[in-house]
C-alpha cells in the first residue's frame, strides 16, 4: 500500500501552490485592468516607485538636499495616489493578492507552526482516500419525493411517507444551513434496507463538504476494520513505521473532522473491541462539539440488543433520531 503520509503532503503542497498562483494571477489581472481604465493611477504609482528609489539612494549617499527633495515628492505622490483611489472608489490594496487563507498567505505556515488551514486541508485529503459510502448523485436538488407512496398502512397504523420525507428534507437542509451554530449536532437515521437512509446521509455529507468543512463518510464496517488494524499496529513489537503513521493520521482525522458520517451501523461482524472504539468515538466527538451522523437498519432501541447498552444510551441521549418510512425504494425501482 502506498505511503499515505507522503502522498498527502505532496497533494497539499500542490494545492497551496495552486492557491498562491491563483491569487497572484488574479491580483495581476486586477492591477492591469485598473491601470488600463485609470492611467493616471499607473502614472502616480510609477512616480511613487521612482521617488522611493531616489529617497533610498539619497539616504545611502548622505545627500541632504536630494534626500529632502525625494522625501517631499514621495509624500506628495503618495497623497495624490490615495486621493485618486478614493475618487474612483478603488481599495488601496487592490493590487494585493486575495489569499485563500490570510493568516499564512497560502503557504501552510503561520510563523514556525503549521497554519490551522493546513490541518483542515489534510483532513480533506484523508477523507478522499478512505473507502467512501457517499452516493455520487445524492444531492438535495435530486431528491424525488414522489418515489415514496402518499399513504401506507403498517401494523394497523396509517402513515404518510411522502409527507414525512418532505418534512425530513426540510429538517436536514436546515441542519446543513446552520451547521456551525447548531446545538443539536448529531443525527441518527434508522430504517429498513431500501428506505433511503444512505441517500439522506449522503446528501448531508455532500452539502457540508461544499460548504468547506472536513467530512468523512464511510461504512461502519470499514471504521471497525480500521480500528482493529490500529490496535494491532500499536500492540506490535516492530510495526511498519509508514503504515503506523498512515493509521495514526486516519484515526486522528476520524476523531477530529467537522462531520463524521457512519453508514450501516449494526451490519458489521461484532467484536468486543467494537463496543469500546465506538463508545470512545461518540464520547470524544460529543465532548468536542463535533457533528456525527449515523444510519442503521436498527432503531436506537434495537441497538441495545447488538451493542453495549451504553452505546444505545449515547445515541438516544445525544442524537436526534429519525425513523424512515417502511418502504423499499429498491423494489420500486425494479418494478
């Protein structure tokens, strides 16, 4: 398996280079457009540059007369330039690059440390390298509520799946819109196979990604496999250093990403360690006020039969739970 850490670093370097080049090119184009439309600004800027050099040369030569002259002219043209910019309604920094991150100016470094945008970019790259459960076409604008029947009767109860899904769509879109300020940050969706759970959570993940947040979406079984390998590496006497670093990065990203989406919880092969890993994950992310979305064929109460009761308690207490209608859209597609 390729060395994930090296590949991610290379991708991040390319991304920062692309951002810098884009910002510099945009600034140059902006400057050329301003100079073409307002040649007096260009003339004034050239004068500022000329007398700035003259001032520097006079300073080095200790020529007071030349120094005073250059200083006066430099100050006059600076004032003239500022007056022209104000007159035309142009920002004084119009020719400066508009960086994607002003803190590090798209270098990834703020002082002697990595910038906060570097960690975010690393998580985004990591998310693309994990096996994803994201459905490519799942977007809110692609929801077809007509696939759900207007009314069904289940166990003697009458339900209106289409109306319910219309309401649910509004709920999850609101969740995405106010993602950063929500108090209820966790969602749990349960329902039988084919009820549309994966479509719902994929739509959420895609929307949040487009808003610039770091999102991981993966099958629950993949999460547990990763955790099993991570434990084996940590307990190994001489683990492969590259793979150890790869798994360390992946694990940190799963714990720290803005939104973690787990699909098909409850379908994986159960192991004792699964309980502990999932419990730690849910507790740590809740404590850090990070968003978690889970989909399962099991209801929150049914999870008590499969998992430790503490996990079911976490989901019941810390998640908003939604039960999807008792329909099988896949069967409908085949008919």
